[in-house]
């Protein structure tokens, strides 16, 4: 008869337990030295080894030939306990036997000495499900138990166990097993079961298990039933994770600001029977994974849920900033919390997607932070293919020009407050006569030829953010008057980015080297105008366009 993998490969000794050495080493030494407690409380999430360690401990204290605290698994006591022939070790389920009458019957039975082993052991699983009356009935025997009696309590919700019970037990906390340890165990099981398991599939199953070895083995058992090689694609197909790809597609549309496409996909998923709360929950989990990946790039793989491949996460992470992800997570969590009291969940979900697709609709601090972060990213990494015309043209003539990738993005930023008159074309340089040897020709008044000639040499010398403004003739210009090169900033933000020592000093050195004399640099700009918030919103809309 076929036996499930998690039952077939359940550890039989403390050394076989994966990822809980802080628990197993202590229990093994207690058995070896005989310093045993009458009551233990094992806590932790599902599938981390609580019941397994309880059974191993019950065998170890009754083993006839223990090996340094480990059960031998060969004596009559170990074999009888494994097969269930010895009834002095009982495993009880408090979820279905939680009444006070059941605990009273257990207490009356516990006073009798065991028939064939040293200690009578009661393993009570999900002990937090006991009623208050049942806890009180159990309290007396836990406080003064017979010498032959041992209790091992296990729970996934420690906060529901009464403090009076916890204070009478030795408490051991079982932690989630690391994904690399789970993957190693899965490969070990696959070799013995002749399962063709690839490394990427083992890693994916380990992340999906969420720290539980039992869940990982159950998932491997399920994927094995499909036949053939178990790789990442087979895991996705067998476990029905294709819906995760739909969630990634939906988030990608929101990241691109394509709200219409996102609403169409939501309607399609809703018509296909998808629960609204589930869709938003999956979006929230994906945003959480992206935020973890962005903020904990090194060593953060173990924190991911495991439902998405690395390529999908990388593609979405490059399109969303951390403030944007925080804003999206906050909106999603608020909407999910309000859904149970909603009169129309579909409408609330659609409003949520509309807010996610356009952060300018979020008037809170997080929405503003997301928009500012996008503007900062735009300024730090401008489009490289944007053409740089020598002569600025009026805004009215731009719609007649053919569309080009990246064209006009920063031009829109220039006009966020007012429309300016087109700058006059550069003046023709005066004809100069040859100067005598060793003499420097006198500079012409209002010389505008020096600034465009300096720009190619300035690109590697000044910061990239300053170069974005300096190289755009719609933002800045330059005029040489005597020994002073005046940079004319046409908008206040250009002056802010250029009027810095790390920008002005390289420009002065380049101009002095080119002219052969000392040149000073100054920056002039028009007075700032009111309406900072409106300007930011206009800049955000210009970047969208």
C-alpha cells in the first residue's frame, strides 16, 4: 500500500530532524543525563517537527538500549511504539476532544502505572483548542503528576494557552525551516524515490512550503503524480500556479499606468469565478515580495513567498520604486480590510485598481512620496535617445513633428509653470583678426558661443543630474561677459541643480583651460513662482505623457 512521502520519511531520531538543532540537542542531552521534565510545551508553525519530536522523545525515554539519548528503534519498546502495539503512549487531538469531561477521564486514567514501558506519555496536539474548563481540569495533574507520567503539549497558537499551563512546562519554540535546508531534504528524498527533481523545482517547492517540511514533501508528492521530470514549469502547472502569472500581468499593467487594461483583466477574472478578495490578496503578496527584493537584495530570497519566478520579480522590480510599492501595499491592505463590510466588493476593487494605476489620485503623503520618487528617478536616469535640438522651437510647432521615443519628456518639465518665448538663435561669432604671438585676443561682448562649445567636455566632469539640465538648451543657456561665464537657468529647478560647487568648479576649469585665462562662473535664474504642489503634479503628468 502506498504511503505518503511525509509519513514514509518522518524522522525517527533526533539527528534526523531538519532545522531544529536548538531543540533536538537539548532534548537528547536531557534523555542521556536523565534530567527530564514531567511536562513539555512545543510551539511553532505547522510542519516544523513538533509532533515528530514528541514521538521521538516518547520513544527515547522508554527505549531499552538508548544511544547517547537517541532511541535505538530496534528494541521491543521502540518497535511497539512505532507500530502502535503499546498503548502507554497516547497521541490526543485537542481540536476534537476539548471538553472538560474528556480531560477528567484522562486524568483518572493517568494515575495507573504503564504496563510494558517506563513512562506513560500523553501527546496532546493543538492544545490551545481546549476549553477553559478543560485547561483547569488539566492544571492539577500538570502541577503534581505521578513519577511515571509525562505530558508533551503541542500548539501553533501559544497566546491561547493559559499562563498557568505555560509556567508548568518546559517550552521549546520550533522555528521555520530555511528554504535551503528544505531543498536539500527534497533532493535527498527524490534520489531515494527515483524522482527526477531539478534544482530550480526543489528551490521553488522549498519557498512554497513556507518553512514547513511536511508541506514541502506533500507538494513533491503531488508533483510526482504528474509523471516525468519535476521541473519549475511542471510545479507551476501541477499546483495550479498559472493564476500567479495573471496577478503579475495585472500588477505590470498598474505599474505602466494602464488602468483600462487592469480593469478589463479584473472583469475577466471575476467572470471566471475568481474571488475579489483573493485577487487583491495576491496583488498584496506580490507587492510585498517586490518590496522585500528591493530593500533586502542580499539574503532576502528566504523571505519571499515563492509563488513567482526570479525573472518575473526582476522585471516588475525595475519598474516600481520602493515608495511606490509602499503606497500600493497600503492601498491594497486598506481595501482588503474594508471588504467584509462593503456593499459592493467589485466596485471597491475597481476603485482600488484605479488608485493604484495613477498615484496622483492618492492625495496622501505616500502618494506624494511615490510621485516625487518617480521624478527623482527620471532626473537621475534620463532617456538616452532623446534628441537635442540646437535651436529651441515654440511649443505650438511640436505636435506637427513626428513622435520619437523619449522626445519632449524634459521639454514638458520646462513648461510646467508658464509658456516661454522661444530663445533667440545663437549669434554669429564675430570675425576675429589674428592676434600677435603671445597675446590673448580680447573677448567679444556677450559671447554665446563658449557655452555650447564647452558642453561636450562637461559631460564626464559634472554629475549626471546636473548634465540633464545643462545640456538642454530649453533649460539653460550661457553667455560670456569679460571674465565671467553666466549660466542662464530658465527655470528655478535648473538653478538648484547647477548652482553647486561640484558643478561650477569643473565648468570654470574647463572654460579657463579653453580660453587660456581665469574665468569665473555664476548662475542666474528667474524668481521662483508659487504653486509648488501644482508644479509637481504637472511634472508628474508630463512624465506620464
